[in-house]
C-alpha cells in the first residue's frame, strides 16, 4: 500500500499509478501525457456527449471504505453541464443500490459515460455537491477521454419508465451462488470502481470499463475472480488505485434482463505468474476477492442487444482461460 503525499498530488499521477508506469517503462512519457490530457474541466465535446446518454456508470465509497460500482439510467438529458467545471446529475436517491451510500454531499465520485452502440467513452472524477432538490452536481476534478478498445457494441431500449421501481427485491449473497457464477463466467463486460486516498484526507474515486471475450473473468472454486489486463492507455487508474489501497467494487450487468450483480472486496495486481505468460494478450493480471455481494433483479430499465459483429476488434487477438490452461498443461507435460 502507498501513502500518497502532497508532492505526488502535484503530478498528474499518484504513487500507485506511477509505480505501474515505471514497471511498464513509460513513466517519463506519461508524466507529459497526463499534463496534456487530464483536465480540470469538461471540453465542449464532452459537454455535448453526456446529455446524450441513457445511463451512467458510477463509482463511490461507502462509510466503511468499501468501493461500489453501479449503473444508473434515465431518459437522455438527465446529465447536463451548466458550465465547464460542473456536471449536473438529475437522479433520485436509490436505497436498494449499495453505491448510493457514497453519494452524499462532499463525497468523491468516479463517473464513466459510455455509449455501447458507438463505443465512445469519457471519464471524470470529482466531488458531489447536493444543493439542488433532485440529484446532485459534480465539481470536476479530472476529465479525460478513453479509446473504444474492448467495448462490445450494443443497442439499447427502455422497457419501463426509468422512475418505475423494479419488481425484484435485492438479494444479499453470502458467497457467489451458481447463478452469480454463471453470470460472471458468461460476461464480456463489467465495470470496476476503485479509489485513492491522499494524506490530506481527500479521495479520488474512479470507475472504468473492462471487456473481453465471454469468459475472460475466471471464477475460482474459492470465489476469487482473476482478470487479464490487456494493453491500454497506460494511465493505470484502476490498477494504480488497487496498488494504493487494495479496495475495489465490481458490477456485472445482464444486458438482456437488466439484472445487476454488485460486489465489493479486496483486489491485488499480479505482475509475475506462469498464468500471465499463458494468456494471450494479457500484460498483467489482477485478482478480486468479494466480501459483500448484492444481486438486484431487473434493476435497470434498459435492455441491450448485440450486433452480429459486436465483438470489439481489439479482442480478436486475445486469448481465453481455456486456452491458457491448455498451454499451462502442455508446458508441464
């Protein structure tokens, strides 16, 4: 774990992110990149992008220090930018959502705007201000674009009014049951929330997208998830935060039923292992051990359907756990 001090805050990157950039041999280059692309405001393109979205991915931290990721949906227009330094979020509180516990006035929040049908995505982090009757405003800390790599293309439609509550009741799981394992094992997409904590008490929350071929997340017999990390933008926001404090929150969405599976727990980055060499396209691995699990049937009013060519082109050269295990077995024969 890292103690992040004021000197590191002056850099675009904190200690966890810098450690992985050094390991990848790109620290000096990323210092320059960070100063150019991490902005404390929304550019006009992003101010026009967020109002188009029917849902937003959020990352928060609850009162116990656990990270949660969630998806919240409404008719396009529920996100607006009244000025370049503010994103206005017009969403009501949602008691069934464990991430809502970290959405109080002054709380840190990570946000990912993502259009699955166009593969566009933009991220920001900031601080919540609850000074309006409905929803909240976010004071932008960092705002930046992300490339379309690894995003599976899907079209969306609403199946009920966003304000109408799901008929399903949240289920608290003591461990991953067979349905949860099947959902994770078949997933080609999930979202992960992490955060860093600075010496001055400030938090910087983040939430990001992870994509792969169906089954790219391995569910161990012990309930531990193992995820390959493919070549990306070298920011290392997610894995850098995990190095910093070892906390993460994951959310898996069933795009056909609207179910959400939300998990919070402990994570670790794995830089050296025989499994890494065996998984094609993986540059490192990370593992996640859930401590709290909540399943919310039909939580989303949205449904998505895939195209015949929905697989991200960037994933065509990546492997699978089945292939990795074959390679490992062959190497031990």
